């Protein structure tokens, strides 16, 4: 093809745009065609891929490692942090004017405290909350509405300038007078946390398991082994609860939908009711924050014994005499207790559908827990029935673990 030149107004030549090069642009490369005229003048393209330079390979590896680190940090935000950590709060104990045990358990919650007030022999555990942890503070205890009269003022729990001491102002039953119980911290608190999932701003899905529990002394073999047993339980519960985010993302990918924010939290607060060299009893309040209406709280009684150098769970049947009629007799006594407190509609306690396995042992008696929806509606909450050991004298065993009870008859 003959070459054709065109001239600009300044007199400089360039190729025309009909198959020729213009100034400042390159012609597209063409493969060598040995049969074409003037083939030796055509540009040759090397089809062999070039090896990237070592410097470029290092930058690619660095970028990949950085992306993997960010993804891991977003996926498992607790990476590199110990599962068990010391937290503020603790278990505080003292005595009222009648000599009965008073216990306040403080747990961390959203910049403030969630606290539980327990009075030995008074059955129900009442709660309070604060919006900050600065000392001093005081909080009214949220007492469930009772039908028994006269209506008493609500207890108050107050801190002092000393973080190891609390005061509890408790109304007395003989009138409107009240007394103050001075409490000191008996146990520090530890926490166990597991957080999994992927969160990108307001999108993603995470599940978190978070338990707070008293730090047991390790001088006794039973206490040291019990601490290990509790940590094992945390590991198993965390594994069961935190497998959700993978399924969450998989379902969204399969349905080709962009996942919204989804955060589920299971919280557990452990309160110690009894600790000896051979027995330990805990009540565990748990709450599942998964959205939706309803009462998602639950109470679980966990009692352990030291037997033949091992920690084993203790069931209610090990405390009562092995006679066929102990269960119906005990159910009837639970029903009488509930009716005496003015609770309506707990007749289901008499049936076998409601288990009696949810219990704790304390220095003066035995407590049975009925969770929301078990005997009445969820709006009525849980119910706790307390029996002094003397009230169960005809049903309790005198051998085996029952012989280890602090005030067993």
C-alpha cells in the first residue's frame, strides 16, 4: 500500500488516519505474516508471558497478607485475645440484722452494672441496673409486684468509695423500718467470651457468647477441678452457639441477597449459692438477645459434688429418699408454696410434664426454679420456691451427698 502523507498548517507531516500512524498514537501491533509483502517491516508480538519481577511479587504477597489479616480481624474479632479475662464487679456477701446471708452479684453491662440481690430464705432474686460504674452510686432494686400486704419499700443497693464494699438497705417485714447490711467482696469475677462472624459496617452476621462467673479459690482440689469443669462447659456452649454466622452467610449467598446486620448474643451470669469442700451449687441467669418479642431469659441450677477425686453433677434424686412417692409429695409442697405467695395458675406443677431438675442448694435450704412459660405465661417471669431443710426433714436422705449439706437435719 503506498504511503500517503498529510501536512498540518505548521508544515509538519504525519500519517493519515486511513491505516497510517497519526502523530502521538501508535498503530495496533500485528502478528508477523511471512507471506505478506514487506513482512519484515511489521512489528512482532512476543506471545510468551513475561515473569513478574521479584519486587512486584513481594508487593502482591504483602497485599494478600494484609487483606487476609483484615478479613480475619473482621471475622474473628477476638483473635489474639485470651478467652478468659478478669472483669470488674464481683460477688459481695454480708449478713442482715437477723443473721441471714445477703448477697449482691455485680456483672458488667453496657458501661454500667447489672446486679442481683439475693437474701437467704427469701426465694426470689431481684435485679437492678446502673448506667455507670463510678463510685459511689445507688440503685433501686426491681422487686416483682407481690400480692402480699403490706406493700414494703423497695431495697436499695449503694456503693461506697471503696470498690470492695457495698451497702444494701433492706426493708423489714415487721413494719416499714429498714436496716443496712454491709457487704464485702468475697469473689472476683472472670469472663469467658467467644465472638465469631463477619461484620462490615452495618452489614453482616455475628454471634457472641459471653459468660461472667466467680473466680473460685484454687487451694482445694475440688475447687480447682470445678473451675476446669466450668471452663469446659463454656467451651461446649460457645461452640454450639457461635456456629450460626457461617450458615447465615451461606444462606444469603445461595439466595443471592445482600445480608443485613444480624447480631445474636447469649449472656450468662453465674451466682454462687453454696461452696464447701465437697459441694458447690450455682444458679445461672442467661439471656439470648436475638430480637423478637417474648421473654428470652432463663434460670438454670447447677450443683456439683466431689466424689472419688472427680467432679460430678448432683441430681435431686441423690438428695431425697429413694421412695416411690417422693416426687408427688414434693410437687404438692411446691404447689402449696406457690399458692401461699398468691401466685395464680401454677397447677401444672402437679403434673409430670414440669421437671424438678432445676434446683440449687444453699446454706439453709433448697430452691426450685420454674422458668418463664413453664407453669404460667412468659410475662409473669420465673418463679422460685425455697424450702428450709427442716421443712423437708421427712423426705431428705441422711446418707450420701445429703449428709454433706450444711444444715441437713
